[in-house]
C-alpha cells in the first residue's frame, strides 16, 4: 500500500500535469474552427451581423469561424447549446440583453443564468426610437407623455413589443411607470407584424431599435419617429431630424440603447478570453466591418479590454434586473 505521502505526491503530480495540459491547450488556441452561435434563424438582423464579423475574426484567429443558427425560446435555445459545450473558447455566443438578462427573468422555462456567460467584446450599439402610428396626436416625447396622461384613465395608449419579457416590453412598462400613466402592452411574435400594425394604426407606439424599414415607412408618412432614447441627437443620417428625449422635459434622462456582443462560458480560461478579445477588437476596427454595421444602424463599440467588457456586462445585468423587479413580466399583457 502507498503511504499518505506518496498518495499526496501522486495527486500533486497529476494535478500539475492536468494544469500544464490546460495551459498548453490554451496556448495553442485555436487549432480548429471556432463556432459562432446566432440564437435566431438565418436571414435576420443578428445573422447579418455575424456574417459581417465572422470573416475578419477568422483572419485574426487563423482558423475558420463558422456561423451556426439556432432559434427558439427567445434566443435561449442557442444559449443553452453553448452552455452544453466545453468552456474552451470554441463556441462563441452572439447575445444581447434579450437572451441573457431578460429571458431568464420572464420565462420560467429558461434555466440559464446571466452569470453563466462572460462578455468577451461588444460589437456595437443600436439606437432605440419611439415609433408611433402616423395619426397619433403627438409629435415628440413631451407631447406623447401629455397624451398618455390624458388617456390613462379612460383609453390607455397601447404599446407593442416582440414578446413578453423582451427588452422592448420592459422599456415600455418602465416608461409607463416613469411617467405615471397607464399603458397597455400588446405582445407580437416578431418585429414584422408589429410594424405592420403600427403602420395600419392598430397599435399606438413601440420602443424599438432603428431599422431601415422604419426609416422608409416614416419617409412615406405611414409611421412617425417621435424621439430617440439617446442622450443627444443621433448623428446617423437617418436620425438627424429626430430629437432625443433629452431635448424635451418630461422624458429627460430616459436613455437606453440596445447592444450586442460576443460571449463565452464564464469558466473559459483567461488566456483564451484574452485571445478572443484581441481578435474581436481588431475585427471591430476594420473599415469594412464598420461600414457594413453602420448600414444596419449599428454604432461599432470602442475597443474594450476583456475586464472592461465583463464589468460592463455585470453593470447592465444589474440595471435591467432592477428595472424588471418593479414589474410582473411573466404572462403580463
């Protein structure tokens, strides 16, 4: 039989070898293709972003970066698949507040936690706009607040979103709470039917990321863009004529944006995270990437260290959890 001393020595050698093996594997990263999980079907906005980013990241890493699409459960299905893979940096998740912060709060069937993931690098931010039906008797944020108050007790304004617990539902509820007026939530299965009903006058308004469809409908006089939730007026050509909520008085400080970024499992080795962070940072500064994302109304993020990205994600998680704690999201109408 081995003495306790020999057993301990053997365990120490085994542990050292395992750690050495992990270090070697991390140093060799990547030595095979890297998967980029998009938690929505091909052809949508999220998929378009991934297709723009994958090629320059592949050049930086020296390995193919392959886009995989897996929609379902408000993006949580794709997130769960990434969580089921090894924490080795070979599976990236393209995520936003919708999938990783709000979905676990709103849907009891979603078992993942925000803390299961670590943000490696931001891709960028998209401006949020208050979109209204063309004949709504309000033309800016202050007039909208006044109208919401006047209708609160008799015929509350309706606001649409892409589903219960989505960022746009949360912000609509938060706006109603902030201004102290009743508003009625109308959930939709996606942005297309929601915009169709706003254009047709069936729903009063929505808070949504700016899209080229909205710009076209506004130019045709079929909808209104009342305000952005930016702190200052946006410099995007399509938004230069749309005021910020901060240009009025009654929604001043109601400033939000939606962002998207690349995540890995929380326990991914630090040197792998650093390698990915450097590759993504470099790709985000590629002029072709910037131009392509700007065409989709996305402002590319400034470079962040892995630590800055992680701190930003933790702060956003706490922010949206605090907002959500004041409302009943699951099953709310």
